[in-house]
C-alpha cells in the first residue's frame, strides 16, 4: 500500500472480486480499504490461498496497465532494505504518476505539439518491422586496450563489468552508444543514466545515430507528467529495448536487461533527494547483480566507490595506456609551484596570475576560444568591509550580504532584505570589497581586460550547449561548460580555494571531477591546447590533474577513507531530528555489536545529527535495525520525525 509508515511496510492480502478477475494482474494499480480509508496500492502477486482467515475485497483496479514489472518490484524491495526505507517510497520513485489520457493513446501516437519546444526530445516508439541495430564499430574503443573485448562480451550476451576512465576530448556519448548498440545486437536491453538534461541531449543524439530512430526512449522528471508517463509506458510495453535518462530512469523497466550504465557517477545530481535517498549508481549496480547484467561506470574522473569496485574485483578498469593519455591530454600547468612563483611572486595571491593572463591572450590571438571556470555564480556572492575585512552580515538575520551588480545595493542571500545603509559593526566602515567573485563579475573584468573579444556566460540561469570556433571568452560555472567546436584553445581554472577548502569529505574528489570535466574540453597539447589551474602544484588533486591520473587519486582517497573509517570503506547511517527523537530511535534500535555511534553534531538551528558506523559486511544489519526502530516509533505515533540516510553524500 502507498502508505509511508515503516510499521506498515509489508504486503497485505485481499480478496479479488470476480468482476475484476481478468484485470487484477500483478503489477496493476489498485485501491483498497484500510483502517476505514481508501488508499492506493500495487498488486504484487496472485495466490490461491491466504493464511489470514478474514480478508476484505479489493475496492477497485485503477487501471489494467501492469506498470510494475516483477524485476522492478524485486529491485525496489532490495533498494528499500539497503537504504532503511519503505517499499512504498521506492515504488513512488520507480513508477511515475498515472496519466489516464496517455494510457488510452494507441501505440505510436504522435507527441503533442507543446512537446516540440522541450529541451529533451520526445521519446519515440519503435514501429513494427523495425530492423536490427546496425553493426557495432569498435574503433572508438581502440584507445583503451580492454575496450574492444568489453564490446565483444556485450554482443555475445555476457555480463562484463567495467569502470571506464575517459580520455580528454573523448566523445563519451558515442562510446556509450557503442556499448548500448553491442548489447542490443546481442538481443538484450539497456538502461543508461546521466546527470542532467545537457548530457541526456548528447546521449540521445548519439543513440539515434547508433541505433536509428525509434529504438530508445528518454525518461526524465523534467519532461512533465504526460511525456514522462508516455516514455515510461513505451519502455514497460517493450516497444523499445533501450531507456536513457536522468536518475528518474534508474528503475526503468526493460525487457531482457543486459546492460546498466551511468556516466559521471560523482555528480551529486545522481543522489535522490527524496526518501529513502538512493543513489543512482548503487541502484544500477544492485540491478546488475540481481539481473545478471553487464555494468558500465564511466567518467573523466573516478570516485572512491568506483575504485572500490576495481579493488574488490567486482569490476575491471578500462583505461588507456600512458602514451595515449599524453597524446590526448592538453598541456596543464599550475600557477602556485616554485618555478611560477619565481617568475611571478604575486601569483600566490593574484586571482588571475600572469601565466593565466598570457595563456588567455595567446589563445585569443590564435583565434581560439578560452574557457574560464569560476566556482561561484552571481556577481559578488560574498562581500566584506573594505576597512577591517570583517564579513558583511545582514543586520536582521546575520546572513551573508552579496552585491547583485556593480551599481546594485547589497542584499542578504538568506532573507533577501536590502542593506543599502550598511555600516560595519566592527569599525563603522561603509565601503565594501569583494570577498568572493562570481561568474558575472569575472565576465565583466575579463571583458575589460580583452576589449573587442566576445564574452559569453553559461550558468544555472542560462546554460549554453555549444559555442562556435573563433576567439571568445566563455565564463562558466562547474557543470555548465559548453562544448566548443574544435575544442578550446585554453582552459583557466580560477578560485581553486573555493572548491578545495569546503568542509566536505568529498571536497578533493569533487574538485578534481570539476577540473577534469572542464579540461577535457580543451584541445590536445599537440594541437595547442593548454590548461592553467590557479593552485599549488603540490596538492594531490592538482597532481592528479597534471598527470591526468584519476585512478591514482581515487586509490589514494579510498585508502585514506579506509584508515579514517568513512564510506565507501565503511557503511554509515545519518540519523537527523530533534535531540529527543534521535535519542529515542537509537534507544529502540538493536544496533550490531560492532556499531560505532558518533555525535551528536548540529544539523541546523533546531535539529542534531548522529552518525552510526559499521563495517561494510554489517550494512544490511544496520539498515534493518534502523528501519525496525523507525517502525516502532511510527506504530506508537511518535510526534517528532527522524530522517534516516544510509551512506549520505554529505556527512558534516
């Protein structure tokens, strides 16, 4: 039943009336009477007898459409147990809300006119008589010694598992399309998950080229109710062998599943923000294990979780040899090492050291575009007193003040109040200076430094997909970097301290991920491509970037987390709520003997967080103990809620 109460997280038996005998099949939506109320549910199984002597009847079969596939139902149960959650919550993520009009459409019905304006193409339906997939060309994978063998295994119907480190400048969407085409050629289906709409567009175009039109469906929460449900039914009815999408596609039903794949698994968009907070990578790997399917985890970087797959032997790494890496990688230089500081002593404090400035100037003179990555969006997202350097705070809520433009008044980023008459409480000064510079201010400064050069910005408000060849300055925030025709002549990575100094377990890993994603858009060094990172060359993430060696950094991160006892080397659960509620749940939980309870630490103004850590082998026991304790609290109608998260991305 679709009831989000832990103590009701189990199947219930009902009698099937004769009137709906032919419609009440496993996988359909139903309505049942429970505790005097009419609630929604899914019919999981039909059996001849029940151990319960008195049963109520199903009230209604909402639709004869069998939306819940048996494989997905089994996966949802395993995911719920893995994350100490409820099956109903997982099914809500796996099966999109019903759209009655879409269910009544005949197969192959054209999309509505409004859908043509959407960013993601309307999923198409395979027409009867559609031919087999074109033969797979393995040449794109020949730069990776294990690549062609991986494709052959997919074509032969085997289940290889790969962790792929993509080369700089790699057309990753085309390589994923090759893997999917090999799987389809072997008579099986595939599910591919990407982080955002931009990646989905690239993969959609690549698959259309590799498979032909009408052979795959795009599934994304951004499609809207009707289009998303239409794409889901296309996959559920078996009209297409391949489903691609954002994390909404991780539970997509596919007949004869042969491959699950995820691109850039370190992107935090892969983490579901709704209970029970599953991660797309873990869902897909669990799905591969249950279905005996192949798995592909790829990216320009490598996460500690992917490195664990390699070190435990669960997956094999697919990487290029060092000669190929050097040939494909741009020339990368830091500004904070000793030789650069000897030439430019101000490089240690300058936001745009001379090396970065001259690199941009030379690139523009060569009529090539320059990409400038800035971690913060906005104009001046943080300001301070020009006299005493004290951070400027809102007089009402103590939130940070920001400047929206050069002539704008400072405003609070928390409450939005204008502080036009701001005076520093420390020294009384009224002048403000930049503490953090955003992308728009950077574009303004570089536009003045290079007059006559086109300046383009790409960020959350307006994302550019591509930029033409020719001299231009492209200022982008991480994740919004557009692709340049022919590649960028140079890439400047500014404000590295804003990424490296974050109070986060994954700060170094996330910094390297963002740097590699931007650097991969540059031309190779033989073609003049250069990357300048404004950071000390001795730092581990900078060293990994200079050598283009994400595997080394991932192994280093994993070793450190093993030593410190952090995920993925250990399983860790976060329990967040009021102090009394957290203490109540942990008192009810029968934690494993080797569980270690850490905390409490403040979560926000009114709540606190406790962390429970156990060895990986005891993760299932920990999740069951926490779920059972949550069920005891819900059964007695405890007033204060508690948020349970297993292996959350953010621990602090």
